[in-house]
């Protein structure tokens, strides 16, 4: 029997309650005592899992605030290594990262222009006027990679809705949720007088973009439980460890072949700096897997290949006359801020970065 049908029975029985009062109470109690697997109730396990899934993830801007339990509300302004940046969206965090990545030998410095508003896990906002005030909130967060309550490996697809019965006033209503904050606040504010029926089916998305259609509270609870620890929630402050989450071989080859006359601006081999070794050399990559280098009237040729995905793309370069270029490199990052840069690394000692101004 559907939620609405049950409530219709309640209304009907109440209408005839003058004659059959006892049967009216029986029907109402029957609704209120409906099985847990059909109703979302306060303090249930599935409600707790939904709350943790819908809570605000504060780790997305760790490059700015180094705090996992809140994020800074857009827009706000920072100075990164002396360069002023207005942060208007999540994408702008990359600009800060590109500036920090430009030189591995310097000390990165970031200054936040106050006041700013921070958004806590429960989506409440707090105005912050000083760095020391921000630090006091940071100190209350769990540290790097420490377990926290929010579930980041699974997300709800919106909109979704629920039918709600309030036993205090016998009112029934429909609630529609369009984002995490509205769902979080609803579940957070539920009390024992609320009986909630989620309008299934709903869809959830896993960390790898897999979508699962959910048809019951039981399936929702088991799905969140099964996948809540599937991914790295990236609750550390090392913004260099996931630079190529979205990298793919096709994009890399497109960057390399669509721009001409690349130069090498970073080169380290065997823990030795060779930044100037290929000063004045220009490199061109071709779609057939050939790479050429030209300097002082001389042109040499070699090959390159790329395979893998994400943070595990291997770029093999072999130019016999230029041994410092040759390696099975790992693609570390493709930067597109002011200049296009392709950063290749192996371990902690080898690095080669091509740059181009064709951005």
C-alpha cells in the first residue's frame, strides 16, 4: 500500500470516526507503526548514512584553508606567492596550485583577504575576520587523512522528493530536495513525530561516476554502506597528489600536437638540476608518434608514446641524441594557466616540464 493510500485510509476512518471511533485509532496506529523498511525515521541507520552523505565536504579547498571540516564561501580574494587572485569557483583553486607548482624550490605563501564566510559541515555559515579566528576553527577539524563523518565516495542525484506525515497535526506534505544542503537540513531537523516516505526510485552516483538506481530504503542503506569507503577522500593537504585525476591520453596528445615549438623549462635527472641543458631547443610532437627537436640549425628525431589513465599515464620519450629527455615518465599535470605546461615526473628525483605559450 502506498504512503498516500495509507493516509487516505486515515482520513476516511477519521470521517467515520463519529460512529466507529475505535477503528479510526486502529488504522492511524497501523500507519504510524509501519515497518521501518518503508519509512525513514529519526535516528535510524539509513537516516544517519544519508546525513553523512549529504553533509558539506570541507576538504575541496584544502589548498586554501588546510581544513577538512569547512570551506570558504565564494567569492573571496587571496594572494598566492605575491599574485592576487579572486576565487569565484572551485576551478580557481587550480590557479593557486599552478602558481605553487611553478617553482618547487621556493616557499609557497598564501594570504587570505578577510573578512570571509566559512561553510561548516552542516551548511551553517560563520563570518571570519582574521587568520587567528580561522585557525581556531581549523584546530577543531580532524587532521590530515583522519577519519571523519562525511561520506564523499557516493552522492545523491537531484532532484528527489519525500512524502511526510506529521502525527502532531495529521498533516501530509511533499518535500522536494534539489541539493545536499536541503536534504541535510531536512534529515537533521526530523523528530519522532515525522514519518517520511522517500519517493523512489532515486539515483546515486559513485566516485567513479557509476550510477545506481535505488528502489527502497533497504537498498539505499546497503548501497551507501557498501561503497562509503571505496575512494580516497583526499583529506590531506598535499595538493600535488591528485593533479591528474581527470587526465587522459587523448587530451595529452591533443595538447602536445596542437601546439608547436615546445621548450623545456624544468629538467632534473638523478637529483641534479639540468634546467639549462636544452636552453634554445624547440620540440614538436606529431600525431604519428614522432617528436623532433631543433637547435642551432640541427634537427633530430625520436619517438613518444602515452598509455594509461588518470594519475597513471606513462609517457615514454626516446630521442637518442638527447639522453636527458629519455625516460618512462609519469604525467604529473597538464597546466593551462597563462601558459600550457606538461609536467612529467618519475619518483622524487626526475622531472621534465615542457611549456608553450599557445594557450
